[in-house]
C-alpha cells in the first residue's frame, strides 16, 4: 500500500494537498465530495482527483478524494 504525506498534492488543478483535504474532513466536518469541493475547490475543474473512473491522466493517481472520504468518515 502506498504511503502518503500531508504535503502530497491531491488536486493538481487547484494545488490542494492531502493535508487540506484531511483538515476539511476532520475540522470542518466535510463528509461528502460536494462539501469538499465547495470548501477546497479540489475536484472542481477536471475532476481527475475525485474518482479513478474520472482520471484521464497518465499515469493515474494513487489516491482519490472519494478514497480519502471513505477512509476518514
């Protein structure tokens, strides 16, 4: 299993880090993809970071917003 650091960028479009996503979930009570997008802008534009089925990049991301939400909520 891959290890991630809080400084790892989850959303390349908006440069949103894992730490910002974790903060949104734990401190701001964001429990859905919609609330995370609204608070952080992660996933707002291309959507590649939201779910593996939306990721059209090469190489593919190792973690997605939906994975993080599931793990932390």
